[in-house]
C-alpha cells in the first residue's frame, strides 16, 4: 500500500470519526430529554399529566424565548448578557404601566419591547466599542435594576385588571399562547441567524473576529444586531412573565438569568462563538424546565434544586465541549 493510499484511508477514518462524534453531540440532548420523560413518568407521581406538561411548556416558553435571542449574542462571540433579569423587570414595568394607561395590552407589549430594545441596543453599542461584554452587561444590569427601583419607589407595580394577563391565560385547545409564541420566536430567530446576511455575519464574527473584519464585516454593526435580536426576545418574554404574575417589583425573577445562560450552554452553543442554534437553546430550556418540575413534584427544597441544576449544567456543558473538540480534530 502506498503512502498516498494510507493517507487517504487515514483521512477517511478521521472524517468518519468526526461525523459520528458530531452526530452524537447533536442528538444527545433530545435523546436525554426523552429518557428523562420516560423515567419521570414511571417514577414521579403526577408527572405524566396534562397539567404538569402544560406547566413545563409554560415555564420553558419564557426561558426559551430569551435563550433563542441570547444565542445570537453568544454566536457573535460576545458571550452572554448578564443583565437579563433586570431587563425583564424593567420591560415588565412598562408593559403594566402602558397597558393600564392605554387600556390596550398590545400597546403595553409594544412599550415593553421598545424598552428592552433601548437598553439592549445601548449595551450592544458599548460592547461594540470593544469593551468586555461580561463587565458591560453586569454593570448595565445594576443600572437597570437601580433605575427600576427608583421609577417604582421600590414598590410593587400591579395590574388593575386581569386583562393584563391575557397573554398568559389565553390558550388554544388547552395549550397556552406562550407556547405558540415560543415556536414562532424560535422559527424567526433560527431564520435570521441561519438564512440571512445578518446571521452569516454573526456566525463569521464569532468564528474569527479578524477574518470577519478583513471580509468587511462591521464588529460594531453586527454586535448591535445580535443585541437587537436578544432585546426583542427579552421584551416578548417580559410580557409573558408579567402576564402570569400580574405584578412586578425591582427584585423579582432572580432565576431568569441563570436559566437562560444554562439553556444556551446546554443547547451546545460554543461559548467562543460561531457554532450553535436557537433551536438547540430552546431544547435546553425545555430540559431545564423539565428537571425543575420533576424536583418540584418530588418535594426537593429550593436550595437543593439549584445545586442539582447547576451540577447537571456543568456535566452536560463539559461533555458537549469534549465532544465538540473531538469532532473538530
């Protein structure tokens, strides 16, 4: 056998190995979710009921909508926005205020999305100047939290009618409206990130910033676009979240940021950027909502739930990282 033939065979073997590893990486989470559902249905009381599945889907819809938008930021190589909770609360306040003042929940929703866009684009602009996204978004979160507390005087902002909750209570054949919104948002974000020039630029920027710059891709412009996608999703999720609670206060929803970041990581989006999908992030959100609901039904204390969820996230993220490295060799 000649050296050329040996080289060709070695190349084919490596290509086959990479294909197998990447196949495992892409299918691991959906398979794991199916296994979890099967085991939970057998071992956890009241899990296999319509009400439980409905609760899981409703919880996953909020995390999933934001995670779909957050994927754009991570894909662009800008890690995460760590001011998610503050943005949701800030937008939620504007939703209640505007819906109450105008008598229209649609005007309220528009105000919430615009509020999220303003603070999101501001963060995107600063990150686009070259500042560290972790520092920028952490600082922004503190500023937004403080602004919300000052605007509301630290008091609870409550809806004056149940109409404000229509986005959460309306359902179609028993399936909550937020689930359909999640599906629509996921489809749109997937299309934007995978089938448009903006999405191509986001992927290229995350893959190699220098190459992207040499190709004429604007770091500033692309970063802002990534934050725009994230901000619209955050505004929509804020409307749904506040529609469920019918009230909001500056220090509400502390778990949102953790759940969203975890969903993106579990979904397999590369922290360094360039590789990932909003669909996978939404699947990650579904996994988190499922594990959380199982622990709630099992009566697991809140502190233990956070510990278990954090441990699961670490194990899955490390496993996916190792598979990605193996698949790239």
